[in-house]
């Protein structure tokens, strides 16, 4: 569960950073009442997702389909925390008391009041961050604290802090993973810092990676929505988990199968259907004209 004391410390630091965002006019502003995030329902209540700007690792074309990092919370305080690295999808539960504090920090239920605001987006090669509380979908590519409404700035900053805070307690949820095997890996020809080269590790799972594999050119040109192989069987997931833990903060795996074929392996964990639908819906609304 979320450590309330840790959250309070992080919140205090962020409040100081926001500074100008809470100017005297904003402090006197009468805000709409916040709504509870955890209302006891099974519905998705809160969505945050952030897509990386340029330069991003080329693997994220596949692994970051739902965002480079994302957080979804339902009405029972369950959360799903995603990453476009091998860290992947993790889950946990937020304590009810902490959830009440978070509702205020994230301005949950107030997004409709700033839905007409458009981020000036003056940062070069910025990414895209998205928030949805059920009343409205907000998008941000770049902002300075004194350029935006208080609710808008504090909600995005609070969501980023919350993702970082939950990292410590979230548990891996690697039950359904889509794999993309690249059959002409390029990175093996590039030395690591210090001059060493990456060495492929044995791929001992029963899944044959060759039939649905792609080339680097395929990845560059763009992938179809159904590209990759969905893995749900325990033997393959077990091998994959062991390899992921050894390269936990990386973007990809290099493997060699029993026929001496080498693949670069990208992994995207699949969240529950309701979580995926909420992420896709929020992204579609944010990108709409």
C-alpha cells in the first residue's frame, strides 16, 4: 500500500516547486469539491499516461503502446502501474485513507473546470501526458508552473509524483505479455560503455520466436495492431520472468535459441481489458482535434 508519510513528504516538496502556480488569486479561488477516487465500484476512476518525446528508445514503438509510464486506479483502490521498460506492468492497492488525500492532491473530479485550457507546449521534442478523472480529459506536452491553472498544474505534477511513489510497493503483474522478436538485431554490433558487447542469453522456453518475428525495417516502418505473440502459458512466462529480472531496467532482451538463432526480444505486458480500454479511450480523447 501507499506510504502516506512518504507521500506527504513528496507532496510538500512538490508544493514548493509549484510556487507561482498557487498565486494569491488562485488561493482565493473557490474550487469545485473533489470526488472520491475509491467509491467502492469496479469502475476505472483515474487514468494517467505519459508518452515519451524525442529521443525515445526505438523499442518503445512497441513496448510503449499504452504509454511510457501509466497509472490506472479503480473504485476499489486497486491500481495498475505500467512501464515501457522490462519493469512492465505492476499492481497494488492504495489504502483508503491515503486515497482520500490523493483525491485532493490530484484534484480528482475537478478536471472539467479546466478542460478548455490548452497547454502552450513550448518545449522542443516534448512528450505527451494525459489525465482523465471521468469529468474531462486533460493533455499536456510542456508547461511551466506559472503558465497554467492551479488545478491543471498540480494534477499533472501530483500524478507524476504518485507514479514515482508507487514504484516502491507495486508488485509485478506479468500474466499476459505480448512478445515481439526482431530477427536481425542491430545492437549486438554496438559496444557497451567500456567496450564490451552484449551477449545473447539462452532462450529455453517452448515458444518458437521465428514464425512471427519481424525485421528492424518492419519496426521502423510501423507495426500493425496485432503484431507480436500473446503469451499466457506458465512455462514461457517463467522463462521470460527470469530473463526480465536479470535485465530489469532495460528495454529489450537478446536471446539465442537452441538452433543458434539470435533475436532481440521486446516485451509489452497486457493490462486487464477494462484498464486497457480506459487507457485507449483517454488517449483517443486527448488526441482528438
